C-alpha cells in the first residue's frame, strides 16, 4: 500500500511538471508571436530581422521538440506507472483474496480443531466408561469382583504393617431363585438393586460392598479394632432387612445368609479369604438362612470329607463297589431261618468297607439312594430266587426302603419291574419302611395299599424310635413290626425296656401283626424275648450279616436256634 501511494505521488508530481512546462512553452510561443507581429507591445522598437526571427523560431522549435520528448517520455513513464498501479491493484486484490482464503481456511481449521477436541473428549469419556464398566456391576453400579479383589489385595498389603483385623463377608439372598422364578427376572433385578442400597446404608465410609454375580455380594470391612466389631455390622445388615423391600408395589420379605472370614486368621490372600467366606456362607444357608457363620476349619474339613465321599458314591454304582450282606431272621417257635434281611455295604477302593450309617444318609440327601435302592432290591430278589430254587422254598427276603425311595413317584413301577425281571414271587419279598412314612400318612396309605396289592409284605423298621401314630398304624396294610435294637440292647439291664418291648409285641399281636426283635446279641435277651412271645429275632447271637456264599452255607447246614 505504501509503494502504491508513492507511485501516485510521483505521477501527480510529473503532471505538475508537465503543466508547468506546457505553460512555459505557451508563454514562450506567445512572446515569440508578439515579438514577431507586435514588437511594440514588448517594448521592442523595431521588428526583428529575418535572422533574429529565424534564431527565435529555431530556439522555439528546439524548445517544443524538447517539450514533446519530455511529454512522450512522461506519458510512457506514466503508462508504466499506471500499469504498475493496475498490477499493484491486482496484487492487492489477489492478496485480499488470499487473505480471505486464509481466513476461511483458518475458520475451517478452527472448526476442525473444535470437532477434534469434541471427539477426543467423547472418546475419553467413552474410554472412562469402559474402564468404569470393567470394574463395576452394570445393574447395581457397585464394584464388581475384579475391583473387589483389587481392593482386597491392597488392604491385605496394608494389613501386613498394621495390627488390625480385616473381614470379608460373603452374602447370598435366601430363596432368590424363587423370587426370580415366580415374580419374573425384572423383579429379581429390581430386588438386587434395592438389596444393594440397603447394604450400602449399613456400612462405614471406606468399607466396600461389591456384587460378585447373580445374588452373591461381598463386603470388605477394614481397619477393625477387634473381631467383635464384625458381628455388630452383620447384625445391622440383618436388622436392615426386617422391613420388607418394596419392589414394583409388592412388599418382599428378604433375608440373607452371610459367611465371614477374618484376616489374617482365616487367610492371608484374596482367593483364600473369599473361598473361606463362601464356605461359611453355605453353612449359614444349610442352617436355614437369615443368619451368619464364621469360617470354621473343623466343620469345613468334615464337609470336604463329606463332599469327597459324595463324589466317590456317585461312581460306586458303575464301578460295582456295592455288595449285599444277608442277616438271617429266625422264627422263635421252630428255631429255623425263615427270612434274611439284605444289608448294603460299600467297598471303597481306598477306604475299605464303609458302614451304611455313614453313606446311606449321604445317599439319601443326594438322591443317590434311588438308583442304589433299586440295585439293592434287584440284587436281593435275584439272590432270593437262587436260594428258593435251591431248595429253600419258604425263604423270605427283606429289603430296606428309605423314606426318599418311598416318596419317589415311580416307586410302584420300579418295584413291579424288578419283580418281573427277577421272577421272584412277591409274597416272598418284604419291604422294610421306617416310621417316618406316617408323617405323610394319607399318601403313604395309598402307596402301601398298592404295594400290598402287588402281593408284597410290609414291615415297619426301627419301630418305637420315630414318629408313630397308632391310629394310622391300624390303617396301614402292614405285616410286621421290627422292634428297634435300642430297646433290645438294654433289655436285661434296664427295667423300662422290657415294658416297652412287651407293649410293642402286645400291640403287634392285637393288630394281628408279627413282632421281630433286631440286634439280639445274648442268650438272656433271647430267653426274655421268648417269654414275651416275640415271633422272630435277628442279631449277632444267631448270626452276623453274611456274604451271599456264606449265607448259602448257613442255609445248607440248616442251622437252627436252640
Ligand atoms: Mg432294616
């Protein structure tokens, strides 16, 4: 711009010079003409001579020529200047265009920069969300297992330098599956959220509550002065659940089972503490829920033995580790063996013979008693067929039926199938049931009648030790009462037991049933039972339970009670 103004100033100065020179030429020309044609006006006394005139005119012509040259040069210069000016203007316009373009691009860059910054901020937020979700539960917004274990690990490191107690609580909502199944998963989810809120209210700042998955929660209590503080917080949690939780308009009574492990006592690493708390929680649940249990290594050792036995029991059938022993039942009138009770034994490959008292309750609890019981019935019936076809035509086989077996829906079909497969006469088979069937008497009466209709004999085992209803006893289609061996064991040294045994035998006879005494071990017991008119006995006094081949020998020698 400064150069442009300079050029314009130069052009204006040249224009001024041109005017001055033009005026000078005109003045000189005018003076020359006046001098030639009116010299008196110029004060010249006489007209110039031809030579003088010629000199004037020559001078004038030179002057005009110089003027013309100057004008031509000036115009040429002026044109160049104008061209330069035009060029400069064009340059100026171009520069302005470029400036606008730069400005536009700057604006675009600015917008791009803002968009990039926005995108980066969004990406950062998304990354933070991903990290958050990696450490938190999406439903309850509580820390998840990963974050819980992380914090637990950190607290364990700190604990090594401080003499404080730390507790891990493992919680599980009692009957949560029922809420989910009956009210729907959306109610179950809402319940989990409400439950987590209640938990948070019971904790101190700095404690951590996490959802580990499903309805399992864990709490980390740190910096406890003594172990007793844990119970206070747990009681607070249990109390907080006394008030029902309202979910979608329904008041739900929710309880929880809590397992507690303490560090360093029950574990000094993350996985051990969680595992021991989990074990303790299962114990609380087994004891009915709505309670808490501290980890107890002795209990857990028994439990793990139980679990390992359960695993072995599941394989025992297919590995053919079960076997039957038979204990003779002797008629007190004839002294002869009239029946045998089949008793199951388990030959464990490492532990040897395991007593029924140890594995039958486990089989009952796990349901394995169903296939085991069917195997026992089939094997015993098949053996009885062998004996009966071998000459012992009146021999009766007694088989124990557990409460769970008795309750199974296809019991009648199973028994019928076994009878058919083994080809045994039903009247030679006696099923021994315990008094517990009377707890569901109406159903039991129907089942017993169907078994009876098949031709089977029924006896009530361990009579006198459980729950017996005399009115139902009358309605039950049974044949025999087996007096529990607990009454026989002290028959001769406890004055009450003969009275009880007398009452049972009298009851049996009045109901037209037979009475059999179990666990007879001495001659005195036998003598007294004869006096009390007991019908049959079984026990070590005559014979212990024997393997099938030994039992065959006993039958063959026709051993009798003297
Ligand atoms: Mg029995």
